[in-house]
C-alpha cells in the first residue's frame, strides 16, 4: 500500500513537473544596445492620467517605417526605476480592433539606466507604410505627497514629475502631452515657452493640462516638468496580495481568500492622530485623505464572507448577498493615514457550478477572476500579487490562460499544497504577477486539469483503510490469550 | 499559457460542475453515515469475530470513510 502511494506520488510529481510553466519575458542585452532607427513617429499623442492613485499613460502613435526593409520590432524606452514600477503594458492597433493585443516584452540592458519594452507587430510593416499603435501602461508608486506632512484636517496634495516629450526611441515629427487631473485644483505646474500660435505651455482646460503640440524632436528627447495638485483621497498601495482559490469537488465549492498588506503612500500626519477631531470631521467634512472604507463587489452567490486581521475578527464589516451581486464593505480598525499600514484578510465561498465546468473530453475547466480587489473611486495599485489556485488532490495535466497582460506575469509554477485529509498533497498553480492595478480586476484566469475518479476516491479510501486497520487490530488483539496456562488442571 | 482554454470554457457551457451531494445536504448525510459507521463499529466491538469483519467492519469503515469526508465539507472545511 505504502509503496503504491509513494509511486503514485512520484508519478504525480512527474506529471506536475511536465505541466509546470514558467514564463519569463525578460531578456538582457549589452549596454551598447540601441534600437535600430528604422521607424519615425509621424504623430504622437501622450495622455497621462493622474486621476487615480497610480499613473495611467497612453501613447497613441502613428509609426512609419523609414527603412528599406519590412520591420516588426518597435521599442519604447524606460528608466530602470520606471521599469521596476511598470505594469499592465498593452499594445493594440488603433484602427483595427480585431488585431492584438501585441506581444510586449521587457528588454533589459546590462549596467544601463535605459531599458526598453519591445513590441512585436504581428505583421511586419512595409517600407514607407504607417501603423497606428495604442500603447497603455501603468506606473505604480508614482507620486510624492507635497507637503510630506500635513494636519489631520488639511487637504492633501501630490506631486508628479515627468517629461513633456513622450518617451521614444525614435525621432518624433509632431507630438503633444495631455495631463488629466482628478480636479481642476492644480496648485503648481512647470511652464514652458510655447511655439506657433501658443505663447506658453501648458494650456489648461478644466482638469486637463496640454503641453504641446511640439515640432520635430530627436530620439530620446526629454523635457522635465512637474505638477502639484490636490488629491484629497487615500493613496492606497497594496505591497503584497496573496489570493487563494481553493477548488473542492467533494464539497462543490470554490473558496476564496485574499491576504492584503496595505499601505497609505499619501501625506503623513504632522501631529498625533486626534480621535475627537476625526469624529467631528465625519459630520462636517466627510471627504478625507484617510482610508476609512473598502468596498469589495463579489460575484452573485458568494456566501460565508469573513474579515480578519492580526488581532482576529473585525466586526466593522457588512456583507450583502443578492441575486445579482454580493457586496462586502469593510472598515479598517482605524482610519489609515499616510505612512500607515493595515494588513488584513478577507475570504468567502461560492458554489463550484458558477466557476467550474466539465469538458466533453472528461477534464475540468475553471474560470475565476485573476484579481478581485476593492473597487474604490481613487483606485488601488498592487505591487506584488500571488494567485494560488489550489486544485483537488491528484489533479494533473494543469494548463492555464489569463487575460492579464503577459508583461505583468513574473512566473507560473505548479507545486504541492498540503492541508486537511491530504496524503500526497493538492496540486497548486502559483502565478506571481507584479504592478497590477484595480482596472485589471475581473480579468479572467482559466485553468484546465484532469481529475480521474481514482484520485477523487483517495480521501475516503484512506479513511476506509485506517478504520479497517483499527477493526482488524481490535480483532487480532481480541484473540490474544492473556491468561496463564495452569498446568495443574491437566 | 494555453490560449485555447477560452474555447474549451465556452464549449463546456452546458455542463457546470454539480457535486454528488449538494451543500445543503452534506451535514445531514455525513451525520447519518457517521452514526451508522459508529453503530456498526460498536456492534463489531461487542462481537469480534472473523465473520463480523466483512459483515460489520467493512460497511462500518465505508460509512465512516464517506461520513468523515462529508462531515469536513458539512462544517465548512471544503476538502
């Protein structure tokens, strides 16, 4: 029995090893590498959105092949610091929505501050031809609160520094940069001399600043500018999110658990926290930069929600589950101000029928959201995300697919997770991702696996064998003669 | 990554996974099986013989085996 268990465990491990997928899109090039000057940006519009507590940048560019041969590799430069905070890179064709998203991968240079994202065009661009690209990405940990420390009742301001010219590895004929703010209260911004009909850049239209249009700029041109603006909302930053999705075939359940390490990257308090002032401000000035509530919209049918932190259960939460949706509203134990940290855990159960289907080939396919964080008006950014899909014990031939941008996926492995009633341990698909934002919530994660009947019967068989061993031992022990044999009776 | 999984998911639209025993009945089934298992086990304990091993101990072990698994699920530990 033991030998067969060990052998089957070894076989399972072998099959897991073959199914394990590790993705690494990073390549290292020598520091002398420069992208070949085969493209020209005919027209470029750079949109920087500062409306959330992360930066969303969109570069809409009309690229033209100025080489004599077809080209399919377009490079976008980033500094080493930016690359470490860069996530969710997606590239699409602006004119043909059916094409793409294109493959975007990081190209790191050895001992250099400039690195690149390489975009592979699915079809090489012919000499002289043009293509409209839409490049979007997010930058995390982008802001600095200015002033860095404020009073509890003050308004928070954030500063952001960037280049008025879009980052480009190619010469750009014409470009402009739009900067969108959460409100029209822009305290300070860098002014530049204008060109053409415009006397001075930027031009303000409501909550938007426009730098440009600029005329011909060479590759790598930069014009540092900075803005400071009111942002009286929490700067919520999740340094690590561990999300577990545990599938149970016996129970017909998919259990979710999310462990957050949450930080507020906004302004610190310049004086000690005053509870009386806080309570007063809740009535006459409820709009605050402290984080006081998180709302988690969950799928319909979610049940048994819980909310805990290092102390234990946190009672300041409300869970409503309806036919169309479920909503978990949680309040931290204390309002979270800048520089403060609040680690917590939430979890809930769902019926497996909503997430799990049986394929005609006899396997199973699971479809769960990759990310289900809070939905906040000010947004949430995630630095490190670990999604662990714990499949039933004995599941094999694991395959997965996610609609999260591949540039954000750091690794994916299949490992063993041991918990209640396990003998060889459960198959766990572990995906590490980095630099995600809440706009990517509800992106799909599809996992397919095989789960034979023999594997599903493992748990009752183990209990059956144990119980039988006890009964058999009881019978054997009962047959042992404990009395002394009295020779004199003969 | 296997991009064909989306088609697999769509193709399986008509066959959502439904467990053998639904969530609402797991505790009742588990309790019944465990009581049966312990009763048969008790009967075997009173009369331990080679005949009673297959007659009582095997059904008791089977009832305990499935009862334990469903009791785990019935109390919310979905194994």
